[in-house]
């Protein structure tokens, strides 16, 4: 435990020490991961986990404040207005200032719940490191971005089936990065069609 605390403090104080200065951190992938030593890997994981928790907690706190301003009837009205505005955006309708405020407040609360899935709550630094090591040992996965790989490992720790994981990996291996979808269809081991959310 003491070692993990030291790694996390070091990662927060020197988050990119040891990383190549010329590489865009958002483009790190399995090839970069395999070049790092064990301490750099653990430090990067610690920083990533703390970062996702910090961002999501702060957005959730703001969302909770927004939601506390709703009465039950205002909340139902906001859902209705938001649905009208999004289901048929081409239909021109005038909204009052109050209605626009309700739509925006509902949208902010919706965004808060959507971002919660990005928090890495499950798994230890060691488990995540082992998962990333195994994932990147397969040469087919080395072009998968490190930020995406974290969520593959999160799903594995959470008990996702091999079929779900393979569906996600095939999407992430795709050369067309713009075709990434958050909801993917797959066939489970019993031959049933199912969907998996990613991340």
C-alpha cells in the first residue's frame, strides 16, 4: 500500500517524466507501453485512474447541484422539452427563456450520468497493469490507443465475456478511427445477438 501511495504522489508531481517529449500523450499505444519499465507503467496507470476519478467527481458534483434545482414537475417538463428539441430538431418551435434553461439543465444532468462510465473504479494498479501487459502481448493490439485499452481491461475486470471483448477489440483495431461506435452488436456463446457499450 505504501508503495502505491508513493507511486501515485510521484505520478501527480511528475506525471510525464520518462515519456518522450515529442509524442502527443493522446496517441500513446501498445508500442509505447512495451517500451516502458514497470515503474513508469504503474505511475501512468495511477495518474490515469486518479485523473478519471477527479474529472468525473467534479462533473458529478456540478450535475448534482443542477439536479437539486429541479422540482419533480420541472424535471418531467424538462425531459419532455429536451425530447421535443432532440427528437425532431428540424421542426421549428419557439421556446421561452425558462424552457431553454430547463432543457440546458437537463442536458447537463444527462452529461453527468454519461461521463460516470469513464471512471476506473474497479481493479488495482497491479490488475490493470497485468491486463494491459496481456492485451499488448498480442501483436494485433499494439496500435490500440492506451486510453482505449484501459477501458478494455476495465470491462475484463468487470466480467465481460470473451465475445464482448473481441467485438470491442475488432472495432479498436479498425484503421478507420472515425467509425468507432459506443454501442456494438455481437453474438454471444449461445448464438444470441446482444449489444455491448464501449467504454
